[in-house]
C-alpha cells in the first residue's frame, strides 16, 4: 500500500459508510486520522474493532490502522479538530417527506467543528448537499470560529460492496474550491490515490455528485423500461442490453434490469435532484420519469409473482403462493444495507396480500429484522425454500446463482422460481422442470 507524500492530521466527522471508509483509507496511506461520531456506543465498538455494518475488508483496515496508532475514534470534537489541517464532513443528509435533503446533521457538525478550530483549517464537505447552502455554512463557521478557515467540496463516489477499492482507485477525484491554498492541500492529500483530478468551484462539485447518481439511476430505469418492452415484443432484454452496452459510448455498467434501484444514494439523490431543480425553476421531467419507472418496477414484479403462482397452481387456480421463500434482502450484494432496499416494499406488499414469507440473506438479516419484523428468517437458502410454494430472488448474491437446483426442486412444494435479477439461465432452469419467470426475457 502506498504511503502519502505528505502525512497530515485529519478529522472525519461521521462514522457511517463514507466516514469510516474515508478514515480507513487515509490512515492506511500514513496520515493520522481521527473519526468523530456522536454515538458513543458506536465509538466504543469501533475502538474495539467492531464495524457497525458489513463492507468487505473494512474491518481489517480499521483494526490494522488502529493498532498502528494512525486511526482513532472519539465522540469529542475538542480532541481532534484543533490538531487537524483538514476536517471532512461525512454526515448523512437523509430525505425529508418532500424529497429535499435534511441538513440538520450537516449544520450541527459544521457548528461543532467551528467551535473547536485552531489555526488555519480546511473544512471539506463530503456529504451530499443541495447547491446554494455555501453561504449558510460559512455564516455558521464565522459565528462560532476564532481561527482562519476555508471551505471545499470533495464528493465521494464509492459503491457499497467495493467501497475501499473505489476510494483507493477512483475514476475521478473532484475538488471544488475557490482557494488555491485549499486546492493544493487536497491535491497533496490525494497524491497517492489514482484517478482523474476534476478541479472546479464548490457548486459544480456538488452538482457533479447529483448528476452522476441521477444518470446512473437513469440507466437502471431505462433498462427496466426496455425489459417491459422486450416482454411485449418477445425479445430477450439480456441480449438486447449486451448489444447496447457493447457501444463504448454507453457501456454495460448499471445497464441491467431488475426490481429497481435502492440503497442510501440513488433513491435519495434522485428525489433531492428533482426538488433542487424545482427550487431553481426547472422541471426535470426526465429524472421524474426515472423515479416513476423505478417505483413501477416493484408493482410490476408483484404482478409477475402473482401470475406465476396462479399459472403454477392446479387447473390454473391460485393453489400455490401461500408460502414464499425470498432469497436476498440487502439492496445489493456484498453489503448488509437495507436502506431503501426493494425487498422491503416487495415483502410488505406480499404479506399484505396474505402470503407468508421466509427470507434468507448472507449478511443483511439482522438489519432486515428491524424493518421486516413479522416474517420468518432461515439459516440458509435450502431451509428457506423447504416446503415453500415458490422461490423469489431479489438480491443477486453470487451464491444464489450456484444453488444445487435438483435439491431446490425437491425441497419446493411447487417448482416455481421468480427471478428479480435475471441471475439464472432460463434454458437450464426450464430443462430441470421449473416454471421460471425473469425480467424482460
């Protein structure tokens, strides 16, 4: 692992996904890093090496750098901010009911930071915030700080499940600031990290994040709309998108159909971008359509399940469908994150229709129990499908693609599979005697 050219002292405010990954990477690069969180229980756990969520290799990074005395966890701003050259604000900006970003945590973090500044400090915003609040943030610091400071924006583009790799080897590093000094400081800090440098003003940096996530969401919704069209036309969406994505101008990334996007970024940022555009007098119809298509995909999937169960019953009646096995709960594989996971809406809809659900996920079941407390949970995939009327795939964990399908068929009451991620080979599954339903095929 490369070591930073200039070893700095940093404070990371917020011990969520972005904050912990940022702290782990910069400490790994040789910097002295303090990570602040107001949750004292979380801080004590992190001091013992307990990471509050699953992210591949993150626990090892944190333990290694904590032991090397490069990474420290605290609930006190006074312990770290006065020593730091750069303070990264990495707190959450969850959506309000109208889709706008809730900036309560952001303003609080900036105020506490300001109260503890000592000497010149660069306050860098990694949190995703709407454009137009730069003046508010500066006013908060001026009111509470006695030391010199400057602001910058450096949004993150990490993907859960590959967060460390994305942070160490990003496509780009965006640095938004009007200050030459701040720009130089951030360039020095990021020197060991690869990726194109995008130097711009703060508003452009913030807009890059919203625009990037909204375009990714657009690709997902386009793939889902195309899947619906393929079903009506008798085409295979997987083959169609393979051909479309082969164009280097388009690419394959995010161009796949399923049950819709979820997680902590795309749903939140799409709604915030719609609200933000409206605030500036622009009706972003394209992004509103992206959100509508994503919501419709859940309803479409529920109809697929109902139709598959009806067709799989005796004499065309719905004799199947009372007990369902759901494989996959997290919004994507290699994470335990249930925030805006499509599984929540799907399962709640199914139970509302009277179906009984037993679910399994390799990592997310403890988090799932908090938002889906009334369903059953199995210890593995095979116990989940045992005696059930159908198997439903919602999250594309690789282990679900390698199930012993002969065993699955024997365990299921009816050989019905509804695949919300096109994870399985239709011809192979149908040859084994399953009724198989997927997306756009």
